[in-house]
C-alpha cells in the first residue's frame, strides 16, 4: 500500500512537463482593424488551421469578443503572439 506522497513522486518528468504545457493559451481578441479574411489567412498560415476552422475562429472572435486559438508552453505562446502581432492581430497570452 503506497502512501499518496509516494504516488505523487512517481510522475515522470515527461508527465510533469506535459502538465506545465497545458497552462497557457493564446487569445485572439476582436478589434475594429482586422478583416475576417486577414484573420482567416493568419490562422491558416501560422497556426495550420483549415479554412473552415479559421472561419469558425473569426466568427467566434466577432461574436464573443475573443477566442483561444492555441495552447501550450508559455515560451511557445509568446513566439506566436509576436508573429500574430506583427500581422496586426490583437493577441495576448493567458
């Protein structure tokens, strides 16, 4: 019978890192500057979404004001935030 303390320590490094990776999301915000087409283009070009998926994201941002478009480590999210900001999109990491 293992105590819960021992069980907690049996997590592999990979599992711990995988857990950390879930912690950050890249959020795309609605703004008055970008067209639907530009948002769709950027989602397809940089985030590998299909055209249909990209349209859904554009509509969600339009209707709800924001949409989480990517999940991963903080450093990864920061890289994409910078890329998308250079394209003129309004993005943040949470």
